[in-house]
RNA sequence: GCCGAAGUGGUGGAAUGGCAGACACGACGGACUUAAAAUCCGUUGCCCAAAAGGCGUGAGGGUUCGAGUCCCUCCUUCGGCACCA
C-alpha cells in the first residue's frame, strides 16, 4: 500500500501516539472533579461481524471533537463507549456460522475496539461496558425484578410535586372480598397491577426470527423491522412491561428537554393520547348497554348508529342475543381470520352486518342500529364507536354503504347543511346546529358543555385514550438476558432473589431456536431446575429471554459506575453526572429506544436510583453516510466503504476530518473520494507548512496573525458547540490559505496546532512534539479567543435604493456621521441622494441610502 | 388525512435581517515532467463577444432602508404516524 498521497508518515504517528496515550491513560475521567461536568453520550454500537460502519466513524468522530473541545475548555468530560452486544445480528451471525454467540461476540468486540482506537477517539476505556457481561446484566435483571415488585399508583403525589409513581407491591390495597378468598386470589389480584406481568395475548410473531416481537417492531407494511419478514399473530404467554402507566409523564415531560421538534412530535404521536369521554347507551328492549369512546361528543345529536368491532367484548358476550345472530357470527369469524394488514389492504369499501339490536341516543331519543364492522378496531378505546356520519369520513362511508341517516350538527360560515363527503368532518370554529341546548355554540364550548352534562347525568365519564400498548418483553431466543423469574406450582411466578443475581446464560451444545418457537433455553434441563424463592420447593426457570432493548435502556447510567457490584450506580456519582448533557444518535431510534429508555429511567427515578426525571437534557440527530451512489450502504448493493481500508490508505486524521467536512451534522451525505482528496491536500499542506515554519520561525510577531488566530479560536469554538463541524474545518482551511506563505512565531504555531488538535489528534500531537513540547497537546487549554477583529480598516458596500453602487474603506469603529462624510467626499454624485434620503449605517457591514421619490 | 423537516451554482454545501454562493469538489487554461501521478498558479452562478449592465436562493404576494433568512398563499421532495373513533 502506497503512502505517497499523504506527505506525513501517518502509520508511524498513529502507532507511536496511540500507544503513548493508552500508556498514560490520557482520557481517563475522574468521577469527581472541581471542574464543571459535561456528559457527552453517543449510541453504543452492536458489534457485528462486519466491523465498524463508516457511519460510526462519522458520528463518533464528531462527538470526539466536541468532547475534546470541552475538555480543553476546562470541563470534566465523560465520553464513554460500550457494546450493545445482545443484538439480534450477532445472534443470527453466530447461528449462521454455527458457533457460540459468546465467542463470536467477544471477537467482534475486539475488532470494534481496535477500529475505534485506531481512529484516535478519546473514549475512557476504563468505563467500557458490555450488555452481555453478567456483571452488567445482573442489573438489567435487577431492574426487571423491581418492575415485577412494583405497581403504579397514578394518584400518588411525588416529592417533585408531580402525580403518579411506582410503589412497592406491599402498598397495594387488597379489597376485602379478594383477601377473603385466600392467598391465591391475593396473588392473582396483585399480578394484575405489577409493572412487569405475564399475560397470554395475541402477539406478533416473526417466522424468520422464530420469536414474538413487540408491536413497535412491526413496520407499517406488516414486516419485522429487524429482518423484513412478514409477521404473523400468535397467542403466546409473554412478559409485559406496563409502559402505558407512564404514558402521561412520557408526553408531558417532553417540555423539560431539548429535543428537535420532530423527535418530540414523533414521541407524542407514538404515545397517541386523545382526550374524550365514554358514553353508555341502553340497548332497546333489554337491560344491557353499550359503551363507546369519543373525542367529539359535541356531535352526539348527529349520532345515528353504533358500530362494534368483531373482536370486541360486546360482540363476544352478546352474540346469543342478536336477532341476526347467524349473519353476525359468519361476519365475525371471517374477519377474525384476516390480519390487520389484510383488512387495510382491502380498501375503503366498508363492510358490516346489522345485529338486529338498537341502542337509544340519550339526547335525541332516536334508535341507533348496532352494527358489527371490521373498520372498528377492538383494541382501540372500548372497541365500539358511535357513528356520526355528518362529521366523520369513515362514518360517512359506512352510512352511505348501509343507507343510514346523515344529520349535520356543525356548520361553517357558509351555514351549508348539505351532506357531501367532503363536508363530513368537524368544521374548525364551526357553529353547532340541530342540537337542542348546544345550538349556536362553537364546537369547543359545546364539547365542554355536553361532557359536563353527560357526567352529571351519569351517561359516561371523561377519559384519556392512548395508542401506546404495553411492551411485550419476552423473546424466544438464546442471545439475551435470562428473565430472572421462576415458576412454582404452589406460589406461581416468583422473582429470583437479589443474592441469586445474575441468572447467567447457560452454555448449550446447540444454540438454534426451536422450530416450534420454543426458546433454546428449554434444552438446558439442569439450568431450568431450581427452587422457589418463596416456599423452597421445586421450581422452573423462565426460558424466554429479554429483548435486545433491555440492555440499552439504562447503559448510560452504568458508565458512571461500571464496576459497582452492590448497586446499579452509586448515589453520589449519579447525582454528580446526570443528566446526559448531549445525546447524539440516529433517527431510527427516536421512537423506540428513546421512549423505552425514558420509561425505564423514569421508573428508576421513582425508585430513587437516579436523581432526575429525564435522562437526556439534549438530543440531537446526526445524518447518515451513504454510498458513493447516494444510496444507503449495503453489501447487496456493493456500495460499502470499509473504514479499515480507508484508514489504512489515508490515516485516521484525514478520515476523521473528511467525514466531518463532507456536510452538515444532520445531513445524509454520499461518500465522495474527490471531497476526501480535498481534505487530504489540506492536511498535507498543514504538515508541510508547519514543518517549514518550525524550521524557520518568525523573528518578530505579526500581530495580525495573532489576532486572526484568536478570531479563529472563537469561531471554531462556537461552531463546535453548535455541532457545525463542517464549517469549523472550512475556517481552518481559510486561515491556512490566508497565512501559509509567511512565517509564524513559535507561539502562533502552537496556537494553531492547539485549535487543530481536536480534529486531527495524531498530526497535531506529532507537530506539537516537534515544536519541542514534552507534554501531550491534548492536555492543553483552548487558546485565547476574540469575537471579531475590530481594529484597522475594512471595505464596506454602499447600497442606494437596494443596489450596491459603491465601496468605501472605513475604520471599523468609525461613527455614522464620519462614514457618510467620507462617502460623499469620495462620491460627490450621491450627495443629493444622501441629503434628501433615509440613511442607515450598520457599523462594519453596510451603508444603506434610500433616495426620496 | 395528521405531524415534522427541507427546497441556494455542474456537485457537497456557506451566509446573528446587512456584499448570496464561504470552504471544498469538479471542469477549463497554464507551470513543472520524457510521460503520468503528485504539486503549484489562474478562471469558473446565469445572460451578453467583452466591458458596462442586467438577472438570480421552488412560485406568487407582503413587512423592511435592506429578505435565502421574517409573515401569508401555493408547489415539490423527503421522513414519521394513520380506518386511533
């Protein structure tokens, strides 16, 4: 491999300096310090067999510059790294090559670590964590046990004044009629409230991964987001986490954090809170009733029918009463066979069957026929909706198909009461009509009014509804944290006691998943056998493991105290460091990982383990490095750029600076060898010119260069703070372009190298030592800064009626009067314009004149 | 449909309401070289032969001495959510 393209011997520099930095443990971060703290977090990678991706290089390099800058500014900066090694890719790969995932994972970690170290990233390796290390997952399991041992008291007022808190199970009030029935009844009652609970329910199942997957991991196309296989639904008994208990806090606390608006809205869309009311209508001729949920009760005078979902409880429990039972049963069994995806694919034509029963509208007294239709989802609200065809597009479609009455109850300014489809919606700021006591009110007031009436008369109750579902937390895999639960015939599910943690993953002869979907751990007969923590009798271990999110929910807390064997984290240490000051990551994690980790962190907050309500003060979303063809890099497209090859060819400094220079932080940017060449030329010039300047430094100081260096230090500092790494590098280039042909003093050379150091740590260190320094440049303070050069003269444009007509040289601090006088002296032809017009002088920027007429 | 982001040269992209196109790539011309690579110098938004001049930040309005930037109305692209009641 030829180095002739690079004018410095980067291989020699890298091996020399990285060895020395490691030996001196240059980037070790003390847990406590007089300095202000800054916690810089990047998403930790799963170490796949393919090695580091170019995207990792870019993201970690950018935040490395950020960390190095703040270190030089006097902060105690924590920039840690670890391994999210329980990822599915590692497991799938191990299965493919038929090896123990432990071994494969350990090898991958070594490759990743070597690659990261070669890039000169300033991680504190003493704090390295690995989610597959039993000393780490001991605490992942501990969190699970705590979830099992707590319930959510939504009425509890916390110390911070907020409402709702996880409380120990012992505090849960057991109704007397339950405790009268004995121990088993009490246990069953408690199980209904635990934050981790086992439930048999239809869950998505991935036939490729042979495992259940969370709703959140299924794409809109109905495929598993990890492997793109279409998912099925199966009934499985699974551990669930009651994330829904935290739904309000997960939405409301977004006001406490600085995330991009798009991220906040993705989070709250995902949780999908809607506020409305339930209404219970009597079923005509029976003593039964039907309960709907609606967010638009002000339209209730326009309600003309009721529709229940095929899988709703109402249909299940009333089917024998329906006059049209036969037709209903047929429809229900047909639609239950269809998947959600199928139903949606069948298009907009609504189908349904009349049950033969009627509900009575409280307000109009009219009979509303009760239908069953699959456009209503059993899992949403009460699984039953009230049809208001005048103001809902779906209801309108259904009414049209079934020939049902349409009543208009809200009109816009045009007062048009016709029933065309386009008008079948709520009119913003509309006026209520045809609605008795609501007539003439605007829609918002009418909603409040009718909700109060509904509650007063006992027809229903205000309620919040969420799209968010509880989190399926079981996977039928091998490569995950064992769920620390045992099953006892007498005592039911019991948590493993603290001194038994961690429950280690047993080694197996065959790690493959069972064809029937059973966990590979089912085969660990000896491991499965255990004793019940409660009665001491024989018990069996849970064989499902946790999903790959489990370890990444809380890893940023463990970095603070990675070797603590007595607590998840030391109380004082976590108080000193949290929250994370900036969390850099990808857009693919803005819903799931962010939501899950915020949930678990809030739970830890309720336990008193962590000191703040939110884990991440600032979240930023970096862009993606695309292949040279502008598409996402992938093996199958053959457009993958391998970091090892590029680093071997150009060296770490050039690669680091190129990936930052290629475009803005948040941009998705195509790889370009040509642009990389520009950076290579720049660093060659830096090396060549600085070596020359060291050989013959200036004898007397050119203060202009000194001032320009101070301006440069300021500009780059503020650019780095704003994550504008591309323009920082442009500023370095501009400076060298302007001053490369003259000699600098040693002091000036030193300052320039200090500013360069965060970007090109190896070359800067080398030239620094050639300058005669024995300590590392990376322990230097950031140089003196100056906001702008306000000495000397400057050329400014003169704008007349919006057009540049002249240029004048002015002193930077000259007054408006003097500038105008100077202008007229040099440009007498504009004297009249100035005298009769409006004149604005923006110091150092522009002189603007607007002539009259 | 709802929510969010973004539209600037041949390309990636700069620009606290103040000289649009910084910086870099590419292209063209030149120097060096037997030649290539590497390096160095010059030109490079568009129109016009050039100068002068004019036109230019998706479109159209507006605010302002001054708008890529702020406001209104559109268009287009990308991302997220979606028969969510």
